[in-house]
C-alpha cells in the first residue's frame, strides 16, 4: 500500500464494486502482499484459509479476500486450487507448518487434512477472484519459464477484525463514510 500502483489497484472501481457487493459500502484494506513464483523454483503454498492465522482472525461475513493476477496464473505457472464449499466448515485449527520443506513463505497452515475435490482456478493477468475468508486453497510451484505474480488483498468492513496483532500495519480505509465514526476494531494505533 506504500506503492502508488498498489494503492490504486486496491481501489479500482470494478474490484471495489465486487468487494462492496460482498461486505457493504464501508471497506478498508487490512493487508496486501505479493506472492512471486519465479520460474524453475519450487514454491508451494500449502492449504490454508486467508481469514485466520497467528496474527489475525477476520469475521468471514465482514471481510473478503481478493487474489489479483498480475501475470497469467495457470496450472503450469502455479495458480490457486480451491476446495469449493469448504468455507461451510468454518475456520479449521491451524498451526506452524509440520514440514517446512513442503513450502516456504507461510507461517501457519491448517492441521487437518482437507477433504473435498480441489479445483484449479486459472486467472488471466488483470483479472481477480474474490474468496470467502474460510475457503481452503493452496497453490503449486511454477513449472513454466516465466514469472507468476499475484497480489493478495484482504478487505474488511467495520468490525471485520475479530482479532488483530497490534504489530500489523494500520487498516487503510478505501471506501464509504463509516470509518470516521466507527472505531477500527483491533486497530490501536490508527490516527
Ligand atoms: O499466490 C499464491 O500462490 C497463493 C497465495 C495465498 O493464497 C496466500 O498466501 O494467502
């Protein structure tokens, strides 16, 4: 969010329209991060849910995750795989990864073996998918000869943060009028 391009992307009207349809008019960005999969390097993201980890727990009815493809994401380049309907089981127990060799770059993963049939979700560059915070998803390594870059954005409505570590960056309001009158829950250092 310190980069002008990212600050602009998270506010792009088509994306915000879809986010607002999911969680209402008052929207803030809770977190953003890039996941870059360089060609030829093993890098898998294990099964997880975006709305819960050691630092956060987001209300799944007042938050939504966006995954934006900055390059084409295909099965070959390491697109997301999701388990449709897995959100209905709610948040699952999570903890430190048992086998750090299986993946890198993620501190928490679910402890239960996911059940259900995974579905690959290829996304063309410039497009995005919105996900329920409880949706189980993972991604595989990039076996192509080009980079695969995705921008992850977690959006919240007021009161969408049930738990949030004080070391997390400030929430960044991006739409609506509700933020000036509503305390940013879990947001001690907001000005
Ligand atoms: O970009 C990816 O491959 C997966 C990223 C992701 O789902 C996450 O880190 O929450």
